[in-house]
């Protein structure tokens, strides 16, 4: 599904990624662990096309992303990749429903169909009674589930999660971990999860350890 080879990235004189190779199959869950500053989030941003590598190649189902223009890359990202962040990144002025609809609106989809899809996702994530609430009226766990629904909005093949349970208590973190497993079984989506949570890391099909810009052998 994804094949990344020889990925390097530096910020000034600091080399963060030092020739990283990575691949993932459809419906696979891969966790990436390691100390802060090891390069985990940088790699995730490059895999998600939010940042560009200095060298190396990334292909999705054989399509070379290095060959795409910025406009084509934005369209590809919107259609194929969902993002879940530690701090939700929800728009405070929008309701849960409106936040979930945003990726579909960016894609130019029909608003009525988007509302139906977003409502269905929120109901599936046990947020039926919170649809019209803004983020400030939601608990941390509820906000994160809204963020998960938003990531699923365009039915992407890949979900990238950066410390998704890092801002949750143990109960909500466990529920989020279980949700990832359920989604994988139900939707065949692949997950790449950067985390310091060992329980979340161990539930993955593969657990990779990043040390100083490389995966540990």
C-alpha cells in the first residue's frame, strides 16, 4: 500500500530522519514508538504529505507522490489520508457535525450527502446526542471521537494518528484503542500510530522503535 524508501529530513544543521525505510499493507496497524525528538512526528508528516522529504521516495499503490504538483498532492491527501492529532484540532466555532463535514466540503461534495454521512459517523461513535454541540461543550474523549469521525469522513485508505490518546485519561484512551481495532475490522483501513502509550503500541500488528532518526533493527 505505502512504500517509503531512503527518507531524509533536516531542519537547519539538525538531521532528523536519516534514510528511513517504511511500508504498510492495507488493513494493517503499525505503531511507532521512541523518545521525543527521535523523528516520529516528522516521519508521520512526510507520510501524510504535510511535509516533504529532502531525499527518498514515497509511493501509494504504486503512484509516485514525488511526481505530483502541490495541487494534485492536496487533492490526493484529502481523498486518501485521514489525520488524528493529540489536541483534536477542532474548530471551536463549529459544531461537532460541522467539524466532521469539513474534509468533504473541501472535496466539493454535496452538502446534504455530507450531513448524512457525518451524522452517521457521529452516531456510530456514540455521539448522537452531541452532534450540535461545539467543542467547548464536549469532554476530551468526545472531542477525540469527533476528530476520529472527521478523519473517516472521506473514507480514506490510511489513517495517521499522532499521539491520539496522549491527552486522554486511561478510560478514554482504552476506548480509543478499542475503536481503532474495531474500525480496522469494519473498514479495512490502515493505521500508522505514533505514540508513547505502550498499551496502544502493543495492540498494533507491528511495533517499530525509532532511535535518532532511524528504525531500530
